[in-house]
């Protein structure tokens, strides 16, 4: 076969597939519901030659080609599905097509978690395949009824096909509307649930904030009360300490004053006794000197030479000077003692 001929055949087959695809793309979204695929395959005559049981085949292909789990196939994905059906019908092993997914490194899931995810996807694909088989059978029953009525009414094939297509599209539109309503209902429920959760969370947060504020106020009140009590205790302690200090100081001052007064009196007494003893000694010495002079007599005095008379006068002057000096020293000692006594009294 020439290349141009092969290309033409491929283009015609692609156009036919696109036309069939477009008949099942009811809302012109560029995709068809996966639940419509078995009915479409039945219409194309692909099911009768499948080697794999239709539901089993569809569930595997759904899991393989609906990678994003949105429940629909675009035209390119549909062509893969169509080719897989051709391969199965011809007894060829369907080529594996790795669907996008997450490995452990990327997702962080363990092998057990990844296996559980695969099982969930397989179960969902099986449920879709069973629903697709139900729709296929429903469409087949519809077509059989219409054909029976057409035969009774004498309708031709074109009229039968037109009526079938209309009914099929109506049923498909009703299913799509039901799914959209269900989706909207679920979204509404989810939104309400989120709102309730947010409300509960906000209420909880407010409650926690309120409780926290109450606890904080309570703690602050307790702190201020403790602070006030401590201040009162410190004030009372300071007053008591001040009172005890004043009392001790008064007793100490009185005691020291009495002791110092006794010491002052004793020092004054001793000083007076010393002065009196010194004065008595000086008086006794003077009397003794006077007696000696008197015993010598006037004659003795007259018989003294001028040198002796001078010596006598010198001795008398020295004795008088010594006496005056002693008197001055005694007076100075008395003044010093009086000053010390006065200082002791002032410091007390």
C-alpha cells in the first residue's frame, strides 16, 4: 500500500471516530463521559469481538486512561481506548500505557499506601464500568423498543435512527443533569460543612480566647492581691522593726549615759583626790622649809655672807617658780579633765 493511500485511510478513520465521538459529546465540551463508552463501543460493533469480558475490559481501560480521575475522555484519550479495544478483539495484548502518578519519592507514600490508592482507583473504575454496562443495556433496550414500534408503524431506518438518537441524547442529558445536581449538592454540603467547621473553630477560638482572658485576668488579680499583701506585710514588718530599733536605741542611750556619768564622776573624784594629795604634799614641804629657816634663826641669817645670801635668794626664787609651775600644770590638768567630761556628756 502506498504511503498516500495509507495516510488517506488513516484520515478517514480519524474523521469517522471524531464524528462518532461528537455524537456522544452532548455538551460540546470536547470530552465524553466514560460511562457512555460501552454504549459507544457497542454501537461501533467493538464489543462483540472482545476477548475480555466487557465490564472487566472497561474497568481496566478506565483506570488506565482516566489518569486525572475526572470521569471523562478527550478525543485523543478516546482513540487510545478505541485502539485498545481493537487490540483485544484481535487477540493482541493491549499495550501498557503508564498513567501519570506519584511514586514514593515524590508523594512520600509507602508501598502499602500506594497499593491502597491503586485499589481505590480500581474499585472506582469497576463501578464506572458497571454503570457503563447498565447504560449500554439501557440504550440497547431503547433501540429495540423503538425498532419494534417502527416496524409496527412502518417507519424507515432513518426515522428510527433519528428518534433513537434524540431519545439517547435526552437520556444522556438527564444523566448529566443528575450528575451535575448531585455534584452541586455535594459541593453545597461541603461548603456548609466547611462553614460549620469554620464557625465551630471560630467559636472554639473565641471561647478559648475568652477563657484565656478570664484566666489572665484572674491571674493578674491574684498577682495584685499577692503584691498588696506583701506590701502590707513589709510595711508592718518595717514598722515593727522601726519600733524595736527605737526602743533598743533608747535603752542603749540611757545605759551608756548612766555608765558614762559614773565614769565621769569617778574621774572627777580621782582628779580631785590627786590635786588634794599634791597640794597637801606641797604644803607639808613648805612647812618643813619654813621650820628649817626659823630654826636657823636670825643670827644665822645675819651671819650669811653675801654669796650665801644670793644663793638663798636664788633658791627661794627657784622654789617659788617651781611652785607656780606646778600650780599651772595642775590647773591645766583640771581644764583637760573638765573638757573630756563635757565631751562625754555631749556624746551621750
